[in-house]
């Protein structure tokens, strides 16, 4: 496992890239990585209300999963409960990106899911990318609604009148999925301007999800 200091730098780097690409503005959104420290099992998360360009490793907060206790001299992101509940419900997830990316936020304000207009919606590990019900930011209700919407296998969803959540087995996956969700949201918004399109049916999406299980590079015994 990477050192605590390296993970803190990773949280900052991922957050900055997403902000510089326009997925978050100023101090909006947040990013976390699951880890274990001397305080116990928990996660490192960006602090509340600070510009990503100003962050230093010491500004990153550690939140313990067992009781929500935070460590460090900064207050953790107001959405720490969202991250905590996802990690508790889904042990396989190791990183979470929460964004206020423009097109995802626009669709969320219409309480719209992103349907399977392209097979690429399967990047979320679900047939479509659902929208969690509205709840006040930073609340337990928001966290619970997001966990319920993600279900047992989902890795991304929109948050009504808010933004999006993208999860991964590592920081690179979560960061990359956040970009994918925003791109899919933009494409779907543009398609609706043209009058919509035919959606892929459930049978086809199940095939796609199965193929995605083995998609990408894998180690080869003869290499």
C-alpha cells in the first residue's frame, strides 16, 4: 500500500486535475482515497472550502470509518458522510470522486438518469447511470440515498440538483470515471436537442456488462 504521504499527494493531484478540467469550480466537489492509518481504517479526503490549487499534504483530512471521527487541523469536506457510507457499504471501492461537473449537474437538476443511448453507460457497471433522490448536501439522507442508488455493483450515479459521484478500485479509476460520466452527460444532453435517439435494450446491455468484466489489459503468463 502506498505511504500515507503519497496518498495525500494523490488526493491533491486527482482533485486538481478534475478542477483544472472544469469538473469542479473553486472548492466545489471532493475526492477521497480509502486507507489504513494508526487511527484505524478510514479514508483521506479533501478539506472543506479550500481551493485545490492551495492544498498541501497536511491539509488533507483522515476520517475514521468506525465512528466518523476526523483527524488533522482542517475540517473535512462537508460530504465526508457520503464517502464514509459508500466505503462502509462497498468494501471493494478504494476511491471516490464527487463532482459538480456542468452537464451532469444539469441533468441532475431535471432528475434525469443517463440511459443506455450508447453501450458506454456500462462504465458505471450498470445498464444506465441513475439519479439519486435529492437531499440536503452533507446530510445523512444524501449519503443513504446515494448508497441505495449505487446498489451492489454500481460505480456511478447523479445526485439530484447537485452533481455526480464516481467510484473506483483505485484513484485512477475514480478520476477517470468522473470524466466519463461528464462526457456521457454532455452527449446525452446534445442528443436530446436533436430529438433523442433509440436506446439499447436491456438484453444488449447485459451482454455489454458481461464483456466489460474482462475488458482492458491483463497480465499474460508468457510475458
